[in-house]
C-alpha cells in the first residue's frame, strides 16, 4: 500500500508540474484536465486499493506541501475532482455545441463529450451540486457555452428550471415553418417566462406590464435568450388609413426573422390569436424583406389554456405561439395576516390628524417608537484582546479562505502570489507568525490581509501585478470592515456580533469581483498597447 501510494503521489506531482508549465492561454483547459486526472486517479485507487476519506485527506496535505503556492488542492476540492471524473468517465473531447440539444438528442458516451473545457471549474462545481440528471446537465452546459453565461447567470437559469421551460410554449410552428426553422423556433420560445425582476400587483394592466419590461430591458432580453434584438414598443402599423400598435417588436438574429410579442394580463381568449395573426401578416407585408424568414407571433398571457389554444391556432398559416409568464411570487399567507388592512391604516392616519401636538413632542414620540422597535442588540462590550483574536479566527480566516477559493482561477495566471496577514503595519506570510504578533501587541487597532498577484504570465513579463487589501479597524465600542483604502467603512458591528456566513461570502465575492476587474483592465490595457 505504501509503495503504491508513494508512486501515485510522485506521479501526480509530476503531472501538476507539467500542467503548470503550460501557457496561460489554455490555463482553464489544462486546469480541468489536471483536475480530471487527479479525480480519475483517486477513483482508480479506490477501486483497486480501497482508498477512503483519510487517504484523500493525506493526499491533499502532501500535494499542498509540495506546491504551497498552488490553491485548489484542498480535501474538499479533491472530492469535487473525484466527482468530476466519475461524472465524465472519459477524458474531455471537444465537439461543436450545436451537436448537443435538449433532452440528450445526442447521447454522451466515451466518444462524444460536450465542450467541458470551455467552462470554468466553478461552473462545473455548481453543475455537479445542482443538476443530478445527465440530460439536464448536458442542456445547461450547452446553453452556458452558447450564451457565454457567468456562473451566477447559469445558476439563475438552473433555479428557474429553464430545462423544463425551454420549448414548452404551445405553437403551430411545425405546420407553418420549414423543418429546420421550426425546430429552432420551438427551442427559442419557452413557457412560462419568468419575470421575477418585476414588482407588479394583481391590478396591473397590459400597459403596466409592457412599461415594466421596457424599463428592465436588459433583464428581459436575458430571459428571452440569445439572439433577440429589441426593435420597438407600441410599434405603429398603418393599414388603409387606420393606425394599429403592436405591443413589442423584436428581431431574432438566429432565426433571421421579426418576432411580435403581444401581452395580456388575463387568460387566453380565441380572439387574441386573430389579432396576433393580423399583426404578423402586416409585419410580413410592410417590414419583412426577401432576406428575412417568416415573421413569428408570440402571445404572453397569465394562464394559457392548452386545448383552447390548440383549437385557436389550428388552420392558421402564420407561425404563432402562446406562452405563460410568472411575476414575483406573492407574500405567503402567514405574512399577509400580519400586515394591516387599508381600513386599519386609514383609521390610524385619522387619529394622527386629530391629535394636535407640538413638532418637538412629535419628534420625541417618533424617537421613542423607533427605539422601542429596534431589533439590533444594544452595546454590551468594549474592545478586548480576546475579541480581536476571536474575530481573527471566526471572521478574518474564513473570509481569507473564501477569497482564495473564489480567485483560484485568476491566481493561476500569475507567477507569484504574495499574500500576507497584517497586524497594524506588520505583514506575515504565515498564519502562525501573524497569531504570535497578535498576542504580543498590547494595543491592536487594525488587522487585515494584503493580496498581491505578481507576474502576469500571458504578458511574457513580470511587470504586471494586481493588488487588493482589506482590514478590520478596531474602535472602542465597535469594529469596522474597510477595503480599497476607503475612509468610509464597508460595514461595522458591535464586539459581541460576528458576521454570518452569508455576510462573509458576500464580501468575499465583492473582493474577488474587484480583483477580476483589475485583471480585466490590465488585459485591456495590454491589448490597447499591442494594437
């Protein structure tokens, strides 16, 4: 067992060394191939030698000892690598994304794989955690590559169940469009559309819905999907001296056709199909050119009735579809019960009008009410060394670990990673030295982390670097979180309050995003210089 383990360890060390020597242009692909190889090795050894969790932990520690400046070799990440290799049992083979469609139209086997290397490691971790079904995972991988989704956008599409909604609209496309065009058109239209970025009540009108979508056009286009270009709203069509106004007009660059969207706030009615058919015929006659495919019409309504819709579209020779939509979810009933009714609010307002008190008394009473309603904990303690040590362990270290995890892909592009823990004006590369200094100082008023990535490898020089720092500033009754040398704190707490995991993760994401912006600006500067 020992000789086998040593041989495997040395083999993986050599693989890591070779992978790290590759040019940064293919950093992501090499990183994924390396992670797949590590995961496959663990799987093979589990089958042959019965490797368990303890061996994986030992392997992680040994690899990190050999490569102390390389992130991503934690025990947790090695388990993700194992899952990655288990999910994709053969090495990554590139195929055109168009060959992979919804529902696993082209099966994934040992010879045909989706373009896995075009996604980041964090995309893959999300897919492994959130999407267990193989066909659905293939669908989201294809869509992410096709649309260039970030990890967060992909997660949003997964949570909104895009897989189930894509191509779910009721249409007559198969009978009105050519086979190739009809298949693509069906996949382009979804149902229901999720407009959770809108805040509209039950009493909204069609114009309210239209205006809200126009004011949120960027999010609306993201929900429509790739290829849609906005042409106009209340688009004027003149027929025999009469003016008609269609709600929304788009052009789809993938379908090469105009798409008319009509909005209704209620249930579908058969007469809506006739009106939409009129608009599509008019756009075909007045706007469409010989280079454009037939215009399509899509009716968005609240609760489409499938049988009524199918009867209404049958026999119509223009490509029409009907889809549902969802707005923000309403408040749960248990929360509604705690809210005052309109009548109760009116009575309270009438009481305020009837009582005549001085402005000072009004302000004092308002202050009393607000003090009584405050839910924040009052000041309990002042700064002590024990508080500072506790905050370093429960706040600074988890925050640092989160940032390192979120910037792993970026750090792989730099030759050096100089990250220090800071106490006042002293910086330490080792956590142990930092903790020792923390205990020695009698009056610590600031601790933090300085992140410095140096030697941007794709530039062929070590002259480019990225810096980001953040620190905790300790005052007598509260402590503050600062970053980017801002004088104003990002956030502050009392000493008996420790930030939640969510707060720590949100700030780590903010720091990582700032670092990514610096890298992007640096690359843009290099491109401009070489132009």
